[in-house]
C-alpha cells in the first residue's frame, strides 16, 4: 500500500460537457488519473435509441473526438483515464479507442468493465443496467491499463476504483472506500464543485465565474482528501461549493453504493487554504445486499402546444382555449392531458412579451395518433376563432416518443461484474462478502433555537443556499446554512410542513426531511414530483434543477440578526 496521495481530476460531468476540458486538465497541472462522467438516466435512454438505429453505437462518441487531440499528451504525462463513456457498449468504445491509438501510433493499453447490461432479463426495456462499483476498474488498473472504459457504474466508482488500485484497499476497507465515494460524488459533476450552479454566485466577481476550472481531489491512504483545482483556472473552491455538491441528488445520512454505504452525517469539511477544502472523518458501512438497476422503457407518445395570452383577461382567455381544445379532443381524448398557466405577464408592461402569460398544454397517450394531428389540427384551427391576440410559441408537431425511468433491485450475485483486461483476460469481480440493510438513522440532535427577536420578511436565500436534482420521479432539495446562527434558525424553521407551504407542488406528496448537522444542512426528498422521470417531461423543470432556487426565493420572517 503506497502512502503517496492520489491526484484524481474530472473532465466531464455529463454527455455534452465542455469539449476542451480533457486537454485543460492534462495541461493545467499534475494528475495521476482523469475521470470522465458521461452517464445519467436520460443519457442511457438517448444511447439506447442510438443503439436501436445502429447496433454498433450506444457509447458517447464525444469522448473519442476528445481523445483525438489528447491521447498523446495523456500518455506522455502518464495520466490514466477512467470513463463511463462506454454507456451501453463499453466493448465497442474500447475497440474504437484501440483503433484510434493505433492510427495515432500511441502505445496505450485499453481495458473495459462489463456485466452491467441486464436488458435481456427485463422484457419491454430499451435499456436495463445495474450500477456497478469500482473494483472492476481497480482490476483493470492493477493490470496496467492506461484507459479504462465502463458502462453503467456509479458515478463515484470512477474514483473509488482508482483509489482502491492505488492504495491496495480491500472490499472490507469501508471507511477508506466511503471517503473515496464522497470525493467521487464531489468530483462527478465537474464544475458544480468549482462555483458552477452555485447559490451565492452573485457575491463573486463575474469574471471569476465565466469559465470555472474542473475539480480534482488529492486522496490520501486513509480515505480523506482535499478538493481543489489547477492553479490559475477560473471558478473557486470553498466549503460552500463542496457542501452544495455533497447535497446534490442525495437522500438521507446513508449514501448507499455497490462497494460501501457512506455516512454523509460523518463528513467534516474545513477550508485548507485558498481554493482547498479538506474532507475527512467519513465513516463507511457494508453495502446493501442488492444492486440498483436503472430501467428505461418507452412510455408512449407526447405532444405539447404553448398558447401566448397577452394583456387583459388572462384567466378568461385561458378558460376559453381550454374549453375549445377540450371540445376538439373529446372524440378521441388522449390518456393524459395537462394544462399549466405561467403568469409571466406584468400589468401596464412596456413590452409585449412582458405583458404575456404562457398556457402550456401537454398530452400523452400510447397511441401516437391521439397526440399528433388531432392536437395540432385542433390548436391551429383556433387561430381565427379563439381568444383575442391568439398565437402559439411554435406549431405542435406529430408527437414524439418519451421514456420512463424505473429503479429495480437485484442481489449482487445476479450480476456478472467482469474486468476485461487489455490483453484479453477476463477477471470476475466477486460480490461483497458483507452487506447490511439500510435502516433509518436516528434523528440527530438539533442546535438550540435562536432566542426570540425582531424579524424581517425576506427571501430564504438571504441566509441559506440550496441545490436540487432528480432521481427518477423524485427530487431532492438540499439546504445549507453558512453560519452556526443561521443553522440554529433554519433547523427549526424549515420543517416538512413549512417546506410544503413554500413549495405548493409538494403539498400532496410524500416529503422526508434529513438533517445533517455536520454540514449545517437539511435535505428534503420529494417523492413523485417529477412523475415518471426526466424523459417523461412531466414538469416545467423536469430535472428539478431549479427547485432549490425557487425555495430560496420564497419569503419568510427571518431574524434580523441573520440579515
């Protein structure tokens, strides 16, 4: 086991991230490993549709184009690259990388991880993939791979694998693995750890945020790490940016994965100098006995039309068009019809756009005919027969297919996790010997509330930050305070009942609050707010990316000592 820290950087947080980031990270400073995360629930559906058209597809082609210009530099600097860009076809991408290396005459060893694809066991699925851990990646690296391609592994596995290989960790090293999981979770979304999507961005110099640098973590043998970035790059790293990313798309105190369950309630963050945040104290537990499988299937067909309502009598105009469209669709009604009126209009507005509201109609049905010409014809035929000032943002189309994402769970032993080495050898990765159920963590002690005092009506965002995201049909909203005094207030003020008052969409939905005092944070999980997931586009903000910012904009009676 080496005592030297492992420097792991990130160059991609999603399929479509900054193209030049791989070169920027290779040329910006010293690294041992570079990781690229390309996969998300929606991405798997996109790749599945690509594979339907071309069986040799199913991987992130962007990664190949990025390597064209950087593979030689990575080889020269001895930086290993680990990526899940293999998507649904890691073997296919591995072959393409080898061809590229041969054409460029660069002697690199390319390996891949497979076994996540369970689509054949789930009839009716476009893609069904288990979330694998990092020990297949570790086997590839231990055997000398320069590039490791995976399919659907957990995002954090891109970091736990290299760390396990570098330090010689075993599956029973739960605390060390949990520390690497936390580091991986901070790195996985790229610039979200260096000032991107940050609640308090307005406090920074705008020039600093134009082009945030990508993050890296200096991981130590005990699993602790320091999160930072290359010198001279944009953005910033502080306790706030790391806290925000730690809360992103998480649930309670137990953050479960295939290798280990990390206890987020044990994470300790400290500023370790300018642009450096130390993460330590993370405790780990045995992983759960099952693996998550993400299943994407075709949900049916979807169409929409957005009516523009301008000036006076907005509610009456909306009521008229709803009645007219209802009559037109009555003969063959779609299985789902949803109306949403966004009151973006302002009284006595000085532009036509700011005098207008938007009425959005979305229809869904298994039969494309019920959402195609029937809808478009009905909407367009109202052009001269509807409300005054009738027009739409764009003519509706013929209807498009939409996907549904579902979680299912299978025992570890039902999945054949295999590392396919650069020389063709295949190494089976055994399932963990120890597992443990995800029992609820007892509620932690909360701080003493602030003493009574004068208050001012103001937005919550004056004193708390937030970050939100999606997990299938659910959303989470992580809220954190930057001072002990603000934590004393928000820990008692922002109850589940208060959350539902501030976010009316959640009033009839199950909401769970998790307190994380070490982070001065609350994490709310709202079940079902996103319907059947992002691909179904059931909501204005289908991935709940701005749900936290909506919460911060809501007003509350805030103690004046905090303002």
